[in-house]
């Protein structure tokens, strides 16, 4: 299988089949909701939708999202070749999966129709969103996230201290920011949510890193014990808000909180929160010399 065909297959798998850990977490959430409640009915319908999409190879949601790719490439691998394969595969996947055309040029509202956005003057790729770094292995590894517009719209970035929240430059202040972001979001981003949080760094780096946390599996543990504890505390506090599935009330508002702590310039203390809806579409391709593995 050539790289382009492998990426098309990755698109199909990611758009039509939710990761096993997310589905398992949703099934656990169903058990936590009260019998006969709206929340229990809502999550049961979510699980039914997941099964239909997988069985019939159909997109799980009508908003098939913005493709975001995190790539690790071998030393010497042409980034231009990689990007061209991604662009070609995206165009073909848009027609064959199918994916909803989600690339709209801001200046004149032109929808390109193929989920590819190019700068006509510089030929830079604006969409799909592509992050490439090199590693010592000979495999090409692509993590694909299909990021829906609803969950993207409710993402927040805070600057501490925050007088309105009475949040200082400390972990307790960070917690207040995360809780505030979820409270403001309510059900507008299709909960149960998965939250990616990044602390420190610069504004642009934080936005990348908070979204990258959404690639982590639901049941993993932060390698930093301090952050692992905060993740669990925030999960409990968020689920106590009662927002529930699709904002209709219930015991489960988030499936998990994932945190990354960075370094910061002394005068700056930023907190960035990325949301993922229950339709957590992420998939991985490991490719080498025509062999493709998907997970």
C-alpha cells in the first residue's frame, strides 16, 4: 500500500469508528446514570450511533471536523513529499469516505470543497493542519485528529492572575480556569467532554499542546504524579457540575482531563483548555516501505 492510500484508509477509520477506550468509557458512563433518566437515554443513543457508524462505515457525526495531523518522520524524509501525499489523500477521502467539506476561506467565504486550504500566494498548506517533527526511527507515524467545530468553539485561554475568577498564579488558579471553561461551555460542545489542558509556555505553543493532549487515551496516567492527581481532582469536580451528556443533566460531564505543564517566562502565566466532544475521532498510522499499521 502506498502512503497516500494508507492515509485515505486512516481518514476512513478515524471518521467512522470511535477509539475503543472512548467507547468503553462511554459504556461505563451509562452505568453511572440513573435508570430512566434523560442522561441514560442520551448516552444509550450515543452508543447506538457509534455502532451504526462502525457497522455501515459511515461518519459518526455530520461535522467530520478539521483534520489535524501530528507526524513523526524519519531523518531525511521529505516533508514536501509527506505534505503532498496528505493533500492528495485528503481530497480523495473527502469524496470517498465521505468527509464534509470544512475548508472555508475567510476573506470571501469560498468553500474549497475538498478540505484543503492553500495560500494562493505562497502555496502554504493551511488545512489540513500539519505538525511534523523528526525522530530516529525509520517509520512514518501519523496521529490524525478530526476536530469538530462545536468543541473547537468552546476552547478557552486564560491569563493568570484573573481578578474575575479570583484565580492566582498557582495550581488552584489553574483549576478555577478549567472549571470556569466547562461551566461556560455547558452543553454547547456535545459532552461528555475530554479536556486537554496546557499550562505555561507561550500562547501559540499552549494552543498546540493543549490540543495534543486529546490524543492521550482515556485511562492513561500522567507520568508526573502531581499532574495525575490534579487530573483526577478536576474530573471529579467537573462531573459534580451536573451538566451531563449533551448538556441535559447527569452524572458524567467529562470522561477525562489531560494536562501538560510547560515552562513560562516569569511575567507570563497562561492556561489553555481544548475540548473534545464525545465523538473523539483520533487514529494512528505507522507506515514503513509499503507496510501500514492502524490503531
